[in-house]
C-alpha cells in the first residue's frame, strides 16, 4: 500500500460525480477528503494504475516529511503575533 495525494483537475461542477466514480472503481475505504479538491488515499499498484488512467485526477506521492510535519505551526505564529502587540 502506498500513500498518495489526489488532486481533482476537472470542472468544479462535476467534482462530486468524479469522486463517486473514483471511489467505486477503487473499492477503497481509505479515501479521505482533505480539502475541496484534495484527497488522500492508501492504494496498491492495481489501484494506482486505475487512477493514472483518469485524466481528471493528478497523483502525487508525499514525502515522509510532508506527511508528518504540518505546514505551519499556528501556536508559534499566534505567540509571535501576541508578542508584537
């Protein structure tokens, strides 16, 4: 199993239908919506080849650091802002 990030690249009006079609094709329970057009999934090689055939979806492979480390530490940013006031 591989962790992948899926980005929807099609028209926003068709996103829900495309998501449902992909869920049905993958038969995968580990398909989580992280943002409006961003999904995280645990897939095997067969499922990865199915996604590659879908033109509306872009697949990226996050590095270990991207998975474990948050992009912004909001607590530190909040503390710095309070110190500036």
